[in-house]
């Protein structure tokens, strides 16, 4: 099983974000789940990948050449793939993954996760999309999704594509839960 995790290239303010990424990394490795992620060694991405590797797991990182040079790609992982564009990166991540998790992050995390959700909505793929609302981080985004439903821009069925969880334990439960 392979899961893609989108998360910040920054650690965020507060040790709980790095701690959650580290706990998730260890748990993925212990369950034999391969991590597919953005390929960087900084921020939550680096903490997550390092934790999987420390626990004896497999990590595939996919990073565009321009980011590999700017953010320093993580050369300590199992498989580092350098691609030319963000579009290639996202397509490869989607193709290789059995599902998607968004830990806290910034614009890139939001965009990549929402694209995965959109691809499910459009029927391009049928893979679970898990939003890790650690410490309420995604409360405003969840409210926006719900507003999309209440104003008629998102159907209830499509809103259900996004499974919201509040802890690393709930993320792990979502790895084996049926889709939909």
C-alpha cells in the first residue's frame, strides 16, 4: 500500500505539527505503508520522511528540479525522483498512490490536496482523500467546503469525498477504511 501525504515545507509554529508528522511517519512504516511525498528534506515533509526511514519504511519523493535545487531534495530516502514540472510531480504522485492525506501546510498543500479531491469528483480517480485537521488547523477550509454545500456549489456527495480526521490515530484508521 502507498499513501501520498501533502504537508508543509515549513515546520509551522508549534512543536505539535512536527510531532504529528513524526508519529505518522513511524506508524506508516510500522504498517508497511510506503510514503509518497514531495521529496524535500525541510519542514513537515522532512520530519515525515525521516521518521518513515528511521522506522525502516519505504519513501518515494517526487520533486521538480527547480525545487530540488532551492529546497534541497531529500537524498536520504528510498527513491528520489526528480521531474521537470509541478504537473509531472502531481500526476506521478497521484498515479503511484492508493490515497491522499493532507497534514498542515501552506498554499502548495492546499492546492495539491484540492486537486486530488477534484480528480475524485470528476471520476479521474477513485481514491480516499483524508484531511488531517490537527489542532483545528483546517477548520476554516472545512467551513469553506461546508459553505460550498450550503450555497449550492458543492453537492453533499462531493463534500463526502473529503474525510476529516483530528488525530494521527484517525489517519491510520482511514488507511484501511472503505472509500465513500
